């Protein structure tokens, strides 16, 4: 337990790229990357993925790889390359009407075909993928999972909870990364969503996509929401506040924008 606390103090000194926010992630990222590899393959085996030869699947891979390459270069220049040292990027399109997308530790990303009518084209898709890659780079899932594990471990302490309650740890992982259909999910906080919005603008700009497209995308998502917002909106609805925040960060993002 002492080792975990020492690690937590050290991690607290780490800063989230772009935003500069200090964060505490109590779980070893290497552990989450290992869990993600197994769960990602299981997900792909039980869902219909579209072949890379399909034009939409090819677009998802193209956009994802452009963003990943740009992000890797950015992080290395900023001395934060260690955040992605175990990442092996993979981008898949799943045939499903759900309006959603998610990213896991290690660079495993899924886009659902149901969101494509809203993204419309490659630049609109870059808004979504930049946002999801941002969640992974910022380690938001680690923060949520750490908090919930401590709350639900019954006073065991983090190290003991991981060892003595593996099922709880597994379920929290699934819920944290959007894979637990029957367990519910742990929604990103409003702060995490806002941070992912800001980082996503920078990431898509670095990849050569115009960040101004994000405003139109979120306006369309707001219209698609209706009484039951799409899963992709999480706890941060696509409303005027979100769009105003995005517009407030536009000047920062456009500093990195170079059309390709």
C-alpha cells in the first residue's frame, strides 16, 4: 500500500498534455494496457467489424493513423512520449446503429457506423476520433477506474482490491471504457469531457484537419439528441455551453493547423 501511495504522489506531478492539468492515476497504466488488449480482441470477435477494404473502414483507419502520427510527434516534442510508450494504434469500424465511439489504453479505437451520418465526411470524423484519442492520452479512464475501485473495495486499499477482487477490477474496466452493456458504464465527468474537447481540437489540427468543423459537428449532435442523447454525448450534453467552450479554445487549436 505504501508503494501505491508513493506512486500516486509521483503520478500527481504528471500533467495532462495540452491542458496542463495535474492528475492522479492510481492504477499502473501498463496494467490497463494489458487488460485492453484482451478485451479489445474479445469485443472485435463478438461484433461485426467492417473490412479495411470498405471505404468507410478505410476512412476510419486513415483518419486515425493521421491523428495518431501527429499526436506521437507532438508528445515527443513536449517530452511526454512516455504516455504512449506501450501504444500500438488500431482503428476499427463496427457495423452498429449506435451513435458512439471509444478508445482504450494502448491505442485501441472503435467507431460505430451509426455516427457516420453525423460526421458526414473525413473532417467530421476527425472531430470524433480526436476527442476519443484525447480521452485515451489524458488517461481519463484510469482516473475514473481508480476512484471507483477505491469507493467499492470496502476499505481494502487499492493494492489488495486489485489482488483480492479481480472480478470487481474487471467489471470496472469494462464500465470505464464503454464495453459493459449489461453492467452500465462510468460516464466521463464534465471536466473530462471539456478537456477531451480541447485536446481533440489540437489533435485534429496537428493532423491537418480544420478544427472549426467541430462547431458544426456538435451542433448536429445536439439536434440528433432528442429526448435521449446519443451515448457519445456522455454526461456532457452537446449544448450551447459545450459549443461556447469549443469556440473559446479555437484560437489555441488553430495555431497547430496546417492543411494537408
